[in-house]
C-alpha cells in the first residue's frame, strides 16, 4: 500500500514560499506531509532584504506593509511580532513633487476622488482647470469596457491632470509601471467596481463611511522586514530548507514529480513560488503551454539607493516621510522615502537615512549604471527637490533586475489560461500573479496551503 505521507516541494523562499511553508505546517499534521523549501539563492527572503549597519536599518527591497489588506497582520500576530511593530509618527505627511516643487499630498480624498470639497479646492497640487475637470466626474458616463489601462480609466473619469499629478505617482509607482500599460482590473479592481456600482468614483466616495483616521496605514518592524523572514523561518519545525538548491527542472514520473537540482527529489505536489520567468524555465518540458504563458508576464528593473547623512548635512521638510514624483517632471528618481522620519529608530540619533527609487518602465537601464553614477543622479535630483545637502557619510545600492512584475491589460485572462494549462499537482503563486504587495503574497501562500491540505484530507476518504 502507498505511504500516506505526501511529499511537497516549495520552490523559491521569498515571502510567498515562506508563507506556503508556514501555513502547510499549520494546516497539515506532521504525519500528513514532508515539506521541502528549496531556494536557489544562498539566503531566504527574496526581495525582502534588510541590512543593519552602524545602527541604520537599511531596506534593500520593501520597507512597509499595508495594514488594511488582510494576511500580513494575522501572520505578524501568529509570530508574536506585535511588539516590534513600528508605525510612522502621527501627523507625518508625504508630498508630491509637481511643477518644480514639493506640494502637500491632497487631503479630503477617498481613493481617487475628492469628498471634502473645501480641502480639495484648497490643494495646490491641481490647477483650476484640473480641479474643474475632476469635479465633473459624476457626469461622466459609465463605460463597462471590461479591462482597460489605469491611465485610460483615470483620464476618462477624472482627467489627465488627476492621472499625471496624483493617480500616476500614487498607484503606478507601486508597480514601477507605466499607467498606460497597467491593467485596472488586475491592480485596482475596486475603482472599476465603484464606477459600476455607483456610476461615479465621487458618488462612491461620498457614500463611503467616514472613518476616524488612525494614522498611517503602513507599518514596519524595528529591525526591518527581514525580521518577518527570520520569525517565519524560526517557527518552521518540520520543513526541510535547502539553500543553493540549484533547481533546474521538473520532470514527471510514475509516482509524481522529480525536482532536479543539486539533489534529485521525488515529490507528490510542487508549489512554484519563484518569479514567473524562472518558473517558465522549470516548466519548459513538463508544460510547454504554461511555460509560454508565464513568459508573457513582463518585469521591470528598478533599484533603491539608501544614503546616510549627518543631521546638519540635510534639511528635510518637518514631519515629512518623503515624496513621490508627478509624471513629466524633470527628475530621474521616481520617489524618495525619508526613512529616518518615517520609521523612528531606523537611524541613530543625529543622522538621517534617505532612500530613493530609480528605474521604472522606460528607465530601466539605470540598474546597469556604475554606483557612483547612481549616487550622483540621486544627489542631483534630491538637491532639486529639497535644496543643498552634503554628501552622504555612506550609501548602499540594491539592484532589482527584473524585480517588478507588470500586470498588463488582460492579466486576469492570462491567469485563467495559466490555471487551465497546469498539470495536477503543480501550483503557481507569488508576486507575478495575484498581487505584488507582501500581504498579497502571504495570502497566496496561505490559500495554496489550504488547497493542499483539503486535497490531502479528500484523498484519505
Ligand atoms: C524595491 C522594491 C520595493 C518594494 N516595496 C514594497 C513595499 O514597501 N511593500 C510591499 O508590500 N511590497 C513591496 N515590494 C514588493 C514585494 O517586496 C515583492 O512583491 C515580494 O516580496 C515578492 O515576494 P515573492 O516571494 O513572490 O518573490 P521573491 O521575493 O522574488 O522570491 C522568489 C524566490 O525564488 C527564488 N528562485 C528563483 N528561481 C528559483 C529556482 N529555480 N529554484 C529555487 N528558487 C528560485 C529566488 O531566489 C527568490 O528567493 C517591493 C519590491 C521591490 C523590488
């Protein structure tokens, strides 16, 4: 009789793969499954990468977790990390760099549409004609086009200024994407829902319950987000973790699958949590169709540069956490976080830590620039925004080649086709599919673990 213990391989140990392992251990009993977490790199965490240097907590990849998406907070609680949570100071504010200067982030908005018209009219981010156009939004007819680009959607409903000065930097910045190449349905479907349900984003905004602000919707951890990776790992008691696994391909055999890497591993189920282009390579022989579809998902290369300054070497707008750059400005940085203001404790007393983002759709070549060129660009642009500043006492650059998956129009159809092309026992999750943010990745990991646990339960009956 066949052994009842299932063998499950998870490929890729970014936050998605780690979450799969965490929840498999939670949902399956020790005798139910043997779990393998196989990572080609020599460290865990993927894009999550914190470096602590001379008291500076430097994030190479993500630096914050969005609170209002389910998934992350539950995991943080399960891992007893609540005491390590750091939130931006109450009243801290971000800016948008537009028409050559920093402008306050507009207040009185619900999503993309204004609902406190006094505050909206006072904002200096938009021109008179831009505001007028945004106020006409309730009169714009509903166009149920199915999927469309974020750019088309915002221009159609709120006008081009709302896109270039507000929605563009705010929403497409998250994906380092061109809003004219981003699927609204795959990235911000609730705006389409609002249009469909209320006929207008403004009407939806006016009907939404007014909640008392509880401060910034973001959090981090006192020693950076790598703490999350470490806590998940320490809490894995029966997952066999293999680093430098050198996984090259997957083959079918009579009993299930063979994962070919530094060692040969025979398993029943495989969860692929690697970037889609790596997953495409692994599935080349097993499912050429899935591999072809995966190759259609494009990625953009970006980088972050973190710079440490003495407090008297840089002058930051008081209480500010950073700025985004409106479209069409003469800057190469796309956003900047004043990390030491945003995250208390992430720089030693008397110093500032500043992190700039470079690289986006249309400006990817910057990742191939030399370090000193990147530093020069960041400093030159920062000077245009906040005025004179000294050279940093040190800086660190993190390049993310093909780091940001792009959800283009038709992304959801692509996922449908991908699902149909996968052989039984092969599961695909991660930032390239159903959400790029850390909570989305955790949720995808949890969901696939649940599917596997249910499948196992059913197989026993
Ligand atoms: C600069 C930057 C800033 C960001 N900021 C934020 C933020 O503030 N908040 C937020 O929520 N999100 C942010 N994101 C997005 C978020 O960090 C990522 O989407 C998320 O961490 C991706 O997790 P993942 O596990 O899906 O993929 P990854 O982290 O890419 O992990 C995939 C893993 O698979 C491994 N792998 C690849 N091929 C193989 C193979 N053949 N065999 C075995 N292993 C393999 C890789 O080495 C890697 O470790 C940011 C991303 C970047 C790049």
